[in-house]
C-alpha cells in the first residue's frame, strides 16, 4: 500500500483530495492542520476550502482517532500524523511549516513506508526530492492542454455532400458532439465550402443561424470569431468558453454580444444586466492595498474591461450614442465585480462574463457556474498559457478542466482562438515571445 502525504496547497486546491487516493493510506501532517487553522476565517476560496476540509476531518472522527487512522470508503485509510523526522538537513529551518511537513514524510519513509509526497508547490517538490522523497504534483484534475477540445474541425467531403447540405440544410455526419462546428471543404479539390454546427437534437450538421453575425456593430474577422458569435448569440446555449492567446478578440466579442443582448431592444434584449467579473490576481509584483471604496479599487483591476467597453460604446452605430460606462453602472444595466464577491449570490436573467478564467481553480469554477439563475448565460474567456496563480498551470486550471468536462453537453459551446487580431505587433509578439 502506498502512503500519500498531502501538502496544504493540495487540499486547498481540491478539498476532496482527501478521498482521491483509492485503496491507499492518506496522511495529513499536523502542520497542515495548523496552516488550515490560519486560513479558516478568510472569506476567500482558501478559507472556504479550509473550512470544508475541517468539516470532513471532523466527520471522519466518528470512525476512530485520526492519529490512529480511520477507514475510508474506497478501502484506504486516513491518518493525521504528528511525529516528524528530527534528522533533517541543517539548512532546513525547523520553524518552517513546509520543512515540518517534509519531515513528516521523511519520517514515514525512514520507517519503511512507500511514501509519495504530493504538493502543488514546485520548490517544495524540489526540496522533497533533494532529501530522497518520491514526489508528485496533484494530477487528478489535469488536462493535456495540447489535446484540449477546440470546438471545431475541418473535414473534407465530396462536393455533392456540400451541395446537399445547402439544399437540405442538414448533413448527417459521425464523430461530432453537440455544438461542435465544422468547416466543410471540397474533397475533390474544388472551391465549394460551408460552415456548420452539429445539432445534438437532430444528430446532424446544420447551417449557422446567422450568415453574417453582428453584435453591437462588431463583425467577426475570422472563422473562429464567427463560430464564437454563433454561440454567444444563441439563447439555447447557456455556457460558453472562449480560449485563446492575448489579442484574439475573446473579451471584445464577448462584451459586444453582452451589450447586444442587454442594451438592445425587442427580440435582441434577452438579459436585464451585463455582469463582468475577473479574478483579482496581480501580474508581476503586487502593488499592495489600494485606497478607496470597493468600486474604486475594482477600477484598478478592471482596466482591460473598461477599455473594451468604452471602445464599444464609442462606436456610432446606434441611435443611443450618448450612453457611457458610468451611466450603465448607475442604472444597474452593468455590474463589474471581483470573482471573490460572487459567492452566495444567485444571478438570474443576466449575461455573466468571467474574464481571465484561467486563473481559477476547478472548485472556484464550480462555485461560479452554480451562481447562475434562471435565464442567465455564462461566458468564460482565458488563455491557459498566461496563468498568474502560482499553484495552477495550463493543465490544472478551472477553465481547461471545465472545457473537458462539459464538451458534448447540449447547453455548452466552446471555441479555441488561434488567430491574433489585435494588431500586427501583438500577433508577432504572441508568436515570437
């Protein structure tokens, strides 16, 4: 039986990690419990996870003393271990919680247990290996981002099939999932082509609902953006993810679709409010606490959102050209919020855009998705290769995890953006840097 020693960041990342190692011994070092105790009063995701783990451990006490080990449903056992190794290297400070956690793992290994130390802290894994421990990242919710579902594929078919598709508005095609797009090309070398979406109800490719989609005056610049607008403007698709590099237009067209369906009139007005939220995670060095009210603090974090909104609202394509961001905030048609403050809310009949969603953990993502009330649509955008959360990477973040789990669901759609449209210099930077 293997013994998995869990670092604090693992159970903060996934409180269910206690039960993830089937048929194995799971050890929680006492310093981990002490660290959780310091987090439990926090109002953020870390505090929530700490409280959830504490409740799980308290429930397990009904089956015996945690220090002696209690049985788990999957056949393994869970221990809270207090004994640690005294013979750690001299340079390892004894008052460091990280080093105390490592010393527990080292003690168990020296007593002939088959120990694997699990941590999301890269440096701590390096230190663990340096003292002879087998160590791994927490892999349960990892997705191979190079194989991530793109949301569309190009296929070659006989020209007769393309003619049939235009005539009958339907083409049966295997190996597609709900709301996956197709670029049909002529297999005979001709110029015939078509764009289609797989309808899970009729089990066939069908034409896009809009030949030339436009949202708040914004027209798609490439096929990927056209597919994205199809998803954003369809009321039957309630959850949309747009993944791609910086400058590919994810946020801009998402906001344009939100304005179209919030500020529009008649059949175009589907939602009563446009809500935009981002994780509050700094890029580079943090500048510390910011003065002012919550809204004044958010102004500093939401600059990219306001830039895009001002660009869209300044476009003279409607009669109502005097509207601005401040007016929308004051009359309640726009709400800009930090993801932290969405917990506990129910958000009905709203177009909800979560930008920079790659900085969310899978559990934070679940918290956000479950906030959606009746008649709401959630759009998540992000770049899995631009992650600022220290404990996440392109394979373990909540955005890629969501795409992998929801693909094929009838109310979900996804597009991977590969083309940068911001400017020639942005495209070149994306390629070369």
